[in-house]
């Protein structure tokens, strides 16, 4: 995206009118940016301008944080009974369901993902997450603590304050909701900085939350670049907690900025999951999920399975099946319900994938299928399978974030575990086996926040996920998600009568 001045004469016919005409959503109202700049949003499927949104600046972040601060310090939201907050969030879920087609269309055009994926995965997950958190009201209760002190002791779970939510381009709706829902239930207020490439659904979701009854200033959205808006947001003295999802490299930078200001932070970062396929697995059952694990969302999925580790007796049969099945995956127009895989999000993302694949080919890797950019409008790269790679190859060790699968053999369970744990990432992993004993044994030794057995991407709002190592820290979804957005306060009330205490003090 690039900064421009809006000019209706320059607007292509296939543009989308952004929610709020692309303005910032601050303090319950649509606002022009302080500096008056605008940015183009490019459609990944065509490479043409899709919409225009405000080019936020630090001045806009200041206005948004001030609004969120007022809403938290003096507004009604943190002071509502948690059941009333849950009622409003349930209304959000209902409105998301009612407007599912609109949300799915915006998400599909903006991200380039197939419309069926946007409608039946992304939007459904958003509604499900808001519904789920409304069941967690009892998790915000305090507890009485037994103590030998002459006192009554109890705990309270209180909201942390103003949350900075920073989300990436690949799952804008899902990854913003995984932060919004628990943060809002707990009584926090939010300033959201969506990805610069895919900001449109964030604006639409803000409108829906406001229509559901969220008070002014509780949810604010500032569109803009990470370098300008993101850095200012994470270092802002009015921010009490940062919730970040993005690459490990950017996450490290954000963590350094947050650390300098002692601002608490949770981070869901990159992944490079190993998917272990043992010889006793049911190939007919598990291979569809093996393929889905690296082509889902065009491989732009932090919990993708881009590294397939195959027990050696299965290597040749598996390669033969991949060579036959992967080229048949429908790649094309995201608006076509038959499309399984759409484009990558940007030219830069295609160039990154090309660079890693070309480097692997130059180093002697065999390209089983794919391996060259598709010659058509937009940012399309085909599903690609590589084999014959050493464990230290860059395409194996680094997060590709594209539809690329590397296949490596192993001879023993111990070797498979070592290969799976060799990259430093630890977001997800897979174990494909017919042995329940092996499933438990191997899952326990994989360094990952979530392990899928005989499947992939089995995700539910009640099941926590998050990473270890280079994949970050903290957990989203499940009751555990509330931990990041609450602070435990202890209250200890003396049982010594005030008069007695005063008399004791006089005697001393």
C-alpha cells in the first residue's frame, strides 16, 4: 500500500467501498486522519486497487489511546457486571452471523482467500469465539483464601486497562477476534492496529461491535503502517498491555520496544511445524490433511505444516501420491466456490517464496511439483513440493509462509522428534500414526503449543493455542485467554476491630 490523496477520478471500477469510507474508527465515530493522508489497498487476486483507507499517523494513535483511556478510566464498560458485557458480546456474535456474507466478501477480496474459506471458516470462527467467551463469566470470579492471619483474604480478577492489539494480514478477522473477545469480556478497552495490507474487515468488525452496544471508546481502529503507527502504539505510555500476532522477527522488535517501557505483552509469532508421518499411519485417512496443512490459506498460516517428515518405508509411496494429487488442487479466483487455493497477499510475499524455492533448487533440491510463479494477474504461486533437502536448508529452517512443502525421511522415532524440534519454532506439530502409545509418547516430546494427531488444524475456541521458543508466549482461546487480560488483586481485611487496634497502638 502507498500513501495517496483520494481522487474519485482515479478510482478503478472494481473497487470496494471500505466501511466508514475507509476512515478511522475512534471513540465511537468515523474520523478523518489528523494528517489527512490516504492509502491504497490492493486486491491480491488482481493486483489492482481494491479500496482506500486512512493513512494513520502517531497523532491518530494519540487520539485513539486517549479515547480508550477515558473509556476505561471513567466509562461504563469496566464497571458493567460481567454478565452484561457477555450479553453485548453475544449480540456481536449474532450480528456477525447475520452479516456473514458481507464479512466473508470483504475478507475474501482483501486477503485473496477463497470465499468458501472466508465464509465457513473465518466468519464462523469469529461468531463462535464471541459466543464461547460469553460462557466464561464465572472464570472472572475471585476466591477466598484461607490464611492464619487475623484477616479475611480474597482475590479479585480485574481488567488490565488499555490493550494495544496488533494483528497480521493472513487471518484478519480471526486473529483480531481472538484478542478482542477475551479482552472485552474482562472489561478492557482496545486500540487496534490491523495489518497495512488487509485492514478492511477490522473496520467492518468495529462497526458491528458498536452496533451491538459497545460504548464509545471501548474499541478503536487506526489503519496505517507498522513502522509509523505500530511502533508508536507499543511505546505509548497510555497502553497497559500489548497483544501481538506476527512474524518472529517483527515480534522480537516489538518485544524489545515493549520491554523498554515495561509493558506486558503476549505474542503469537511464526511457526514452521513438523508433521511426522509414521509407517503405521492410515495413508488414506491422513494424507488429505497432510496436503491441507501446507495449502490452507495459500500456506499463509502460522500453524501450517510445511515440513513433512516421513518414515523411510513410506517415502516413495507418499512422494508418488503428492506428485499426483497436489497439481490437481484448484488454484484461482477467490470468488469462485470451486477454488481451494487463492493468491498470496502481496508481491513481496510472492518474491519471498520464490527466493526460498529458487535457493533450494540451486542447492540441489528436487522440485516434485510447482516451483514457478503462475503467469496471471495477481499474486499467485502454485502448491510446491520439494525433496532431497538437508535439514539445515533455509527453506526447511525458516518460515516460508507460502504453499511450499518440504519432504524429509527419518528412520527412527528418536530421529523424527529431533528433526521436528530442530528449527527453534514451536507453535504447532503433527503426529500421524496408528499407534495410540506412539501418539502420546511423541506428542509429549514435541516442543509445540498444540499437537494434532491424525489430522491438522483442528481448532476450537475452547482449545488454547500459542507458541514456545521462536513462536512466542501466551495463549489465546480457551479459559486461558483471560489470563492475558486480567490482573489478580489480593484484598486482605483485618478482623481486629478498629477500636481494639487503636487502643493497642495507644498502649504501645
